[in-house]
DNA sequence: ATCATTTTGAGACAGCTTATCAATTTCAAT
DNA sequence: ATTGAAATTGATAAGCTGTCTCAAAATGAT
């Protein structure tokens, strides 16, 4: 319990230190809840945490998840109308397959695609900083 | 002038006919303005058309651009916070390189990437219906 | 020309996220 | 341990993009 998510906590503390930010009870709480998820929206986390912490504000959730993005622990992804915060703390970069039938999300990684993306960028004089690749379709179960 | 965009106009009329919709002055006007663009937001088109047609409503622009999507002339893409309507009337499918410095958008097409996407989907039991691939970075000019 | 149906324009409304600001908390310096 | 400047929080207002509402106008089949 005490040894859980220590590395991520250290990463957060390092970011806080570099930017004159403070470690608060809320930030610790939200971090530990966030690290249990694969992807989550601010709203979903708000309702989840409200059970044990009814006074935690939605704005604080948003602020904190955005802070995690700055710290490199999370990545904001716009699936549909809401922002999903993706837990990339102990996962590398990855992209997503999204089932439009049941909203299932599958993560994948493909070096060949990444390499071709770089090629395309170079051909056009660009240097890629980020990218988004989302494949929308039907999973095996929803196909029927 | 009169022979411009005839094919797209016919495509629109065909769609209207099939769906009991009517051809209006506004739809003609918005179509001809839209076909001059590569990508445009509803807001941008609203301001552009307001010069010659101050009473054209923003809701009408949205409705009409969405109609073009249904008719296969346009495709909605969510870059950042706004929806860009992409003129795909006489272009096939394509993806985008986006400069975060100057907002320049370069279109590209890469069959190898598309093929690898299909592979990834198949491996995971998915059948792709659509996808989005956006590469964000700096163009040659903005790199300095 | 008639008239049922569709469309329009203006503004209200909705969903998601950020800004505001007084009160509280943190933490470095005593 | 106490102090106090600076950062943070929570409640809520505001912002932004896009859709809905509805009375008035336009369309087009007859
Ligand atoms: Mn993910
Ligand atoms: Mn395009
Ligand atoms: Zn599914
Ligand atoms: Zn640029």
C-alpha cells in the first residue's frame, strides 16, 4: 500500500519542485485514483472520488489532471465530446482502437506506423511533436 | 462562372432529392463558398459570408455544412477545439500534418500507413470504419 | 396559384472546460 | 513551532462551440 505508485509520486514531486508548485492532499489523492485507471474523464473521476471526498471540486480535478499532463504522467485525448485522460505513467506512447458499438478501447503500438509517420513529416519539412491515431470500428463482439 | 462546381452541385441535388430536402438560395451560396476552401470552420465561413449576406445565420451554416457531410461533399474533423469542415468533394481520403506554430495544414496520403492500420485492426478483431491520423509539429518555417 | 412541407434566422439552451475570487493550505524562513 | 508570502482550493460564473426551438418565410409538387 505504502509502496504503491512511488515512482509516479516522485515524478510528480519533481515537476512540482521545478515549477514552484505545492504538494496538496488533493493532488496526492487524485494521483492515486488516477493511476488505478487506464483512461478516465474528469467527470467520472469526480463522481468516483465524491464517495469518499464529497467536497472535492470538479475544477480541482480538471486542474490536477491537466497538471499531470504537464508532468508527463497523463495525456489528454479527445474521444467524442469529452476529454479522456490517459494514464501513460508506466506505459509508453500508444494509440487506440475504439469500438463504436460498445465504446471499448484497445491500446496498441506499432513501430512501423510510427516510422512511416516520421517519413511523411520529413518529406513535408515538418518535425513531429505529437500525433494522434485513432481507429474507429466494430470489435468482434459488436459485429453481429 | 456558371460552369464552376457543377458536379458538386449535381451531387448535392441528388442527395436533396433522395431525402425530400429542398434547394435553397442559402445552400447554393454556402456550397459555392465551401468549394473554394480546403478546410474551413463554420465560424470562419459565417464571417466570410457576412460581408455579402449579413443576415445569413450561423445556425444555417452549421446545418448546411453538416448536410454537406451527409451528402459526402464534406467531412467534419475536430482539430483543437473547433470543427473543421474538410472539402473532400474532389479529393479522396487523406490525413493531415498540422503546424502548431502557424496553424498551417498539409494534406497527405500514405497507403502503407493505411495498410498497417488494417493489419492492427485485424489482429485485434476489429473492422475499421473510419480513422483519424493527425501529425502535429512545426513546419520548416516555424522551426526557427 | 395553392398549400403542405421544409428551411431559415434569432436567440435560447446545452455540454464541457476554464476563469474568478475569497478563504484555506502549504512550506520556506524565521 | 510560528509566521507570512505564495499557491491552491471549492463554489460558481463565465466561455466556447454547437444544437434546439419556433414563428416567419421559402420551396416545389400539384
Ligand atoms: Mn490509452
Ligand atoms: Mn484535408
Ligand atoms: Zn464493441
Ligand atoms: Zn508553421
